[in-house]
């Protein structure tokens, strides 16, 4: 039917369809914009959580937390060679003995607290808790060139450090409970100088507790936090003699002096006491130890020393006068001092050299 103006009538349903098309086109555009925005946000989130410098550093710290040391060493920029160590003034012979799971303490609560860029270098600062101690470390990250389309990173400065460890009084010690023998990790092997410091590579960040617990010596331990990449960390540990060791030394000294007293001469050979007469002796003298020394043991470089300790021997001897031939019996206490040197042998035993002199 024609309308009043003479034109053809438009069915009601057709008008509705045209109206819907006019509104559907902008809706599709809006949905596309939202999808693009969502994809962009997802990509940004993926980059931040997986491919960013901060994600790279947190992945390294996660590996340390899980004690996956081999995987941590495989991260670009972590492992170092002798030339890199020498370039920053660190010992080229640093041992890798501590780069293992057994020598790591728990690392927890790692989080990024700062991130900044300087050219191609990104500085990522993290806070964490290592073995119960809070710490902060800054890492320098740079792009890792390669064929991959995805962002890749590497440490511009290795996160390893060198602990320059000096342990006096023992060839054996433990780091975070992991047992170490100087001769096993020293570049000199079995000829290792007991008093020389040992350079040991360690992961940073990390807490390292060095302790000695042997039959001869012990120490409550010294803890140090490695919190600076590719840095030197001097650590000095002085072990103290155990009660058992002092008891053994005391017994050895007493046995030595008792053996000296069995020599029926005025000057026992190799002994710290003796007696001098101007006349002749009529019979062999008799010695006894009436006061054994109270021995102590103190550190002395790579070994130990027995400080001066007072002791007393007693002599009984018959003396014949060269003038009239008369004989008299002399009984006298002889004061003397005992000292000594103790050397720890490669097998862990101790060699004790007792000395001293008469007062």
C-alpha cells in the first residue's frame, strides 16, 4: 500500500533491521578495541612476569631458594672463568666446591624493591631473607643477544662472589654444614699451606656460616652474608682447642716428664730439668715429679702452642766429697718450666714437642 506522500510503504520489520545494523557496527569496533587493549595488557603482564629484567632476576633467586645450583649456574652471565676473576682483582684459582646444594642456606621472601635503566643496563635491586638475616642486593642486567624474537637477558656482572677464607687451627671445616678439607679445595692439593687463605666461589645473595668441629679444635662459627656480585669477602676463623684435646696434651706432657724422671742421671736427656753438683755422686740419682704442670693450649699460626707452665721435680742423690771422701744425701726440689709446640699432621693426628728449662 502506498503512503500518504505517494511513495511505497516500508514494512515495519524492515525499518527495525536497518536500525539494528546502524548500532551493530560501532559495537563491533568497541569489542575490537577492548580485545586489543586486553591483548596489550596481557602482553605487558606476560613481559613483566616472564620476560622482563625483574623476572629474570627473580627466576635466579627462585633457583637458589630451591637449591637448583646447576640450573642457576646455567643462567647467562652467572658462571665465571679465571680471566673474569683476574679482571676484577679476585683470585683466579677460586674453588667451585661451594657451588652445590649442600652448601646453601634457605633464601626466602625475595622481592624487587627498585628497578632503573642506564643505557642498555638495567639495575634491579631485590630484598630477601637469607638464613634468617635480611639483605639487599643490586644486580646489573643487560640484553642477551641472540636469534630469539622474545626478550632475553644476562647478568652484566656475575652474581657469584669469592669468599677468601682463612681457617687457623684446623685443616678441616664446614660451610653451612658441608664438610671441606683444605687439601681438597686448594690449588696446591696435598701440599696446601695450612695457614694460607682459601678462595671459594659462592652464590650471592647467600648466608655462609663457617665452623670447625673436630676432635682437636672447634669454634661456634662465623657467619657472613654474600650480598654483592663478583666481590671479595674476607673471612677469618680461629678455632679453639677442645677440652678433649687439652686433656690429651696434658696426659702426653705428664707421660713425657714421668719418662724423664726414670733416667737415673743428673741431666736427663731431652728433658726440661736437671741438677748440677761440684762433687762426685756416690750412686745413681733418683728423680720424681712432685708437681705436674697445668697445661693449656693456644693457637699458633697453623698449629698450636703450649705456653710456659710451672712444674717441679724432686731429686735424691748421694754425693761424695772430693776433699775428704764423706758422703751426704741430697734431697731437693727442682723447679722448671714446660712449654711446647703442637703440629697437626695430614691425617688429623697431633705431634707434640715438649720443651722447657730449669728455673
